[in-house]
C-alpha cells in the first residue's frame, strides 16, 4: 500500500454466511502496519487481472476484517441434518425481569464440496454468541465485527466430504414479570440441570403464577361483558334518539329508557368488579415477585437469547 509504504497481511479465503447460501470469494485482511488505514474502495488483483472490488472499512493497527469481493462458484456447503437441544443451567431475577441461563447444543452434519482444482480455505460464519465452543472444524477464527466465532475448513482440490460440527453456546432468555407463564415455570421446576434450590423456587412461583393466570381469565371475561354492555347501550341510545319527541317518557312509559337504565346499572357494576379483580391480580402478581426475589440477582445483560 503506497501511502503507508508497508506490506499488508492478507489471506485469500472462501467465505460463507451459512450452509446453503452462495459462497463468496474473500480476504482475511489484517492491518499489520503501525498506522490506521482509512476506509475506501478496495481493488483485488490476481494473476488474471482484476478479480473484484469491495469496500474497506477504517482499520486501526492490528485490526482485521473479512472482506468479500466476488462470487465463489466452486464451493458448496449444505446441511445434511441438524439436531438442537437446550439445557437450562441457572435462574435469576431482579427488577421484575426473570432470566433463564441455558446452554444450546447444536449437532450438524455438513456436506462440503470443492470443485476447484485448487485448495480452498472455507470460512463458515456460525452466528453464535462470543462465548461459544466449537468442535469439528480444522481451525477457528473470530469475526470481531459480528462478535461471533468462524469455523475454518481446509478443502483439498476437487474434494467432497461430510463433516460433523458441534457447537455449544451460553445464552440468556429474559421475560418481564407480566409475560411470565406458569407452564414454563413448571417445566423449569422439574429440570434436573437447574440447581435444586432454584427448582424449588420455580415450583413455588408456578403455583403463584397459576393464580395470576386464573385471575386473568376472570378479568378478560368481565372486560368482555363491559364491551358488550357498552355496545348495547350505544344501540339503545340510538333507538331512543330516533323516537324524537316520544323519547322523553320515563322508564314506566318507555321500555327503551328502562332498558338503558338497566344497562347502565350493569355497566357500573361490571366496572367496579373489574377494578376489584385488577387490584386482586396485582396482589397475586406481587406474590410471584416476592417468591422470585429469592433467586440470585441478574448480572450482565450483554448476552441475548
């Protein structure tokens, strides 16, 4: 690079975002100089001339990026089969947020083909959490831009093989207190990989959460009654309005007036019942909160699930 008067560390690679997608010709580009390289257009030249163009991001010394510049037609990767299993490990709670810390294990069998007469360095993006473990690749790298590991496979010329790949990543699944489900708490309370103390708390929280959900059904029922009564009132008032001067008669002389008054009484009673049920539901949810507060507190929220 003329403006830095230094050689740049570059490796030719074949990059693939995931099995089944088109492969891309690329570079593992490392700023091995002592100067920051400004962003700009990058031209890739080979023995046959211009191979392609791409954009180069601004890179500080020692930073590296995977740069794609063209289509690689000779390399294909397909997924023969895949199995996935999740194992809850810990339960935490604080600030009305419930967290399940779990391991996700994925076993894949990949069919990899290189139709080229030359060796290829296949870089397969894994789209995993940064703390993941990977087994089955020839080597591993890390995509600092996407904060995810990359599996590397050495492909011999004109080769085809099936390669097993196993990944294990630690993840966190978060639920707001209002979105908790009793069924999930029950599952966690019987999961052997969760510590016994936390299982016990989950079992108690399940019973309290079930009370919340039972109360929610009654709340929904009353809300439905209120909505129906409001529609009935609207319709009756329209009928009364259409009667014109005859609408002034009292409930004894006008059945519509009587029905309106009865509907208003029903609506008032339903609204008071709804207020009572919602207050009761808040008390039941507070009981769930008090149980879950016995769990360890949440820590870092940088890992998502």
